[in-house]
């Protein structure tokens, strides 16, 4: 599992994670209200799954954090 967590409002919160739970590789984008958007990602090997998840989190962590904060502020 790969997970990006951020320190928001004096708390560490999970923002996005990749895992193979439920029998398939997927990304969960987590929402402040506890909901999550699950997206299946079809990749052929565990090695490539790891590379994909790690690179996505390195490239897009700021976007994921901004999206989370926008949803938090809409509450």
C-alpha cells in the first residue's frame, strides 16, 4: 500500500492511497466526510503497480492536498 497523508488543521489525515485490497489494484481518493472515490487501475505487474503509485504521489501530492482542503472548506 502507498498512502499520502498531510498535516491539515493540526491533524494528520489520509488524502489518497493505492492498494490491492478487494482483489484489484486501485486508488482511493479520500474525502473529509469519510467518503472515498475508488478507481480501478489496470497494470500488469506488482513492480509496475509500485512504480505507478509512487510516481503519481510524487507528481500530484499538492493537487490531492488542495482538492482535499477545498472539500473540507465546503463542509
